């Protein structure tokens, strides 16, 4: 969702409310406000009108799109340069005032909830594409640039930025959460697509990590320490990202299967023979029903489907299509529908990206608890089968979608937000799914990130390595001012 700084900061509109929006926003009662007040006074001198304590602005920055309880920050700062971010952090560091970086608020695990109050740092004023190096296939951007804004700038170069998490998220937020999405099976996640960073650390220092070179053996890989750190180790103020050439030919398709096992098996076989598919999305029969209900132009059989996309030369794409069709038909695939025109492909992927809103059509007065996990692809069908059994046992409705080429799948558990029994059952289901993923040698989150929603499972997944993460946090942020309470818990 787009986020613009209006002339009057207090007129900001809140983003979409999920489950937690029906809960009372937590305020600042019971917190020691003395240091925060002193920090905010200094920040007001620094930023003037670009520091807001307006109620509506603070409410907007009290939550993301998760089901965690919102908490109001004490103030919201709107920096316009790296130097300003540095000065803001120095002020907060002197007063031990928490500071939480914020983009468009599209994260899904409570990453930007300021659980200890303090300052929410809205990065949307830093939204310039600083350089495009077409010959080197890279671009340098500020953190407030969204992925679609970058691709708009790239339109005339024949290049594209490929990480597509669905939401029009900021580049800084995507790096901070190690985002991925529908293109990752071919082009990689943010981990593979960030070459270098500029970061403000907890004491206000400005550092650079990495270079524009495609590889390096020079010391610790600090770039990828910050990628996925969710703003707990430093605040990203500039990114150098990898670009790819726009494919000469693109073809997309849908096909149906009688069961999820055969759909997943077709993908495994395609990957094993080296088919370079750009997108491979699994949509279960419940989500297909939702898509048909939500989109007037959809009338797909209510069976598990794969949504696919192939990139390359016209001859290469034709060969990929025929090879995959042969594999899929041997496993019972039917109802192939091909989308070669740009408008048809856009319609297909818009439907996939709007899966949440489509799912809501199955329960119009309800809301959703969203969760994801990722397992080795060989375990994917078993884990989805277990998830479906647990959904049925809980008496809940939960469409499933997944980036099947990566072993990553998502539940959208539909509930009545006012029904505490259903809400508890949904959270219990999400918790059980996390343990299923760990038991299958997977991860509790493939792309949503940790935030508040997944932190309880970090030790179970990481074991002794979780203690090393805590050591890093204490070393780099000893006063725990950078997004406290996320990823690791320290005193």
C-alpha cells in the first residue's frame, strides 16, 4: 500500500486493520517517560514539524498488518537524509530512548510495533533512486523507495528488480525482513539481491557494508548480517541491489490437480530436471473457491492449482512450457490455461497477490490470522496435509497458498475477530504449524520474519545459535534501543 507524507501529518490514514484492530491500542501508561520526553524535546529542535506527536499519526505507527496488539509510539520522526537519521539515533542513544524504523507498515508479524514506546522513524521521506548502473546490473536506492517505484524508474533500461512479496513494500523494509515472494525460485530473495548497504548503528555511526562487486572474500559478511535483522542491529539508509534483464518472452499458466501431493511432485520433478521456472505458486482448493468468488473473471475448478510463469527467449519458453506440461500431465494435471498477453498475466498475478482479500470473501464479516513456514520441498506435501488436518480438527476455515518451488506456504486463518475462542484456536493452530515446520527440518518463517509473532519459537528452531544472536545484539546495541523486543529478547 502506498504511504505519502501529507502536508498535515495528523491527517494520515491508517492502513488496513487485521484482527488486532478490534483490540484497544496500548498506550504509554506505566512506562518511564522521563528520558523519552527529553529525547523528544531534542528531536523537536532538530526536526521541527517533521516530528509529530499527533494521535492519528501515532496510531498509524502503532501496528503493522499482524494480529499483535498495537502500541503507540511517543512520537514519529520523518527524516530526509542519512545524516538526520544519524543525529536522531545519537539523541535517542543519549537518552536510551527506543527507536523503531517504519516503512509502509505492510509487515505481518508485528515488526514495527513500538512495544517500549519511544520514537517511530518513518523512512518514507528518503525515497530517491540514487543511481542506476545498467551496465553492471545494479541500482542504489534510499530505503523509502518501494519496489514498484524502482521498477518504474527501470522501465526504459530493459532491467527489472525481481523481489516481489506482493505488497508494495519499501526496499529498506524488504531488506530488514529478508523478504522474498513469487519470483524467488528463479531470481532469489533479498538475501541474494542486496550487494551493499549504508547503515546507521545504535550509537549513530554511519557505516557501509559490501561493495558493488558481485563477490568478495574480504572479511565478515556484514551486509547479510543486517539483511533480515529487522532493524534490531542498525537502521538501513541506503541499499545497492542486483538487477536482471527483462525477459524477451514470458508465458504464464494455471493447471489443476486432484490432490496437492501430485501438484508438489510435478514441481519437484521440474526442478530436478533443471527447468528454470520463474514463478511456481500453489493454490489449494479453498483458496481457488475464494478466487472464483472474489474475481468475476475467474471460474477455475475447485481443486488444488499451480500458477506458473516461464521467462526466456521465445524458443526457450516454448520448450519450458512443453517440458512442464509433459511432467504435470503424467501426474494427472488438467485444465491448462495459458496467459501469454501482458494483461492476462497481470490479471493472474493480481489475483494471486490479492489472495488475502479473496479469502475474506469466504467470511465477509471476519478477519484473518496470517502465518507462514518453510520446509524442504520434499516435506512440503506432508506438511500441508498435516496443516489441513489440523485446520479441520480446529473447525476453522483457512485457505493455503505457497511458493511451492521454495517449500514456503501460508495459512490465512479466517475468524470472527470478536470471538476470543476462535482467535485462541487460530493462534494455537499457527503455533502447531511452527512446530511441524521445525520437526520437518524447516523454519517457522520463510519470509514473514520474526517480529513479535515468531519470537517464541526462535530458540526451538535455532538452539544454541539463538544465544549467539543475543550476543550480537548485546554487542551492537548494548542499551537495546533499536526495535527492542524483536528477534531476540535481551535485558
